[in-house]
C-alpha cells in the first residue's frame, strides 16, 4: 500500500477525466433514434458534409470534417464567420450541414441558419441546447448536453468538447 499523498495535478487530472467519463456515459446511455437519422442523412447524401462551428466547437468541427473525409465521406470545414463574408458559396443544394454549438445560440451560426436552410439539403445539429435556435432550425438534432464542464469554474469548454467529439466520431 502506497502512503504517498496524491499530488495536486494528478488529483486534478483524475477529476477532469472522471467528469468526462460521467458525461460520456450519460450520452452513451441516452443516444436517441435521431442519431441513426443523422447517420442515414449523411450516408444517403448526394453532396458533401459541410461541418461548421465557432470557437472550441470550430476546432471540433475541423477535426470531424477531417475524420469524415479520411473515412470516405466527402467533407469540409466552413468557418461561419468566413461564410458570412463569401464562403456560403461553398455550400450546394445537395450538401448536408453538420453544425456544432454547445449552446445552439452562437451568433455566427444563428445568423446563417435561414440561408443555410435554403441552400443545403439538410442541417444536423450537434448541440447541448435542445430547445435552441440551432436545434429548432435543424432537420435532426443530436444532444451533446452535459451536467457540468470539468473546468473548476464551469466555464471553459472541456467536457462539452469531449462529448461533441465523441458523438461526431
């Protein structure tokens, strides 16, 4: 038996991982039929998968677009701010948009939703805000809701990005 006290960083790392495990377990147990609908929408699409998000969700969106592309699904990341300045032309009528926003109220995405709705085949939301503007504008919504971030102040996107990444993967 080791009587050495646990170091603060090790304790913090275990706490962060524990919060993530709890959130992932909750999401795993609550996956709804909407998940299958989202998969079917992507698989049956004649176009590309356009993945969007801002901030930390944007980082997750870039990674998911790369993963989809590397597994054979034509996908690309479009930054919502750049879309407001001309990159909306990258979205075609046959494309499906996967929009990632923990709150579902990101200004950059919210402003684009009416245009994306008219330009694309479907919108899939990956959000914790199940009653949000993004969720309401989407054809399919996948929950990434969490009870808390692992950040001690419940501010920095930690657990929410882990859950969004896992649901996208």
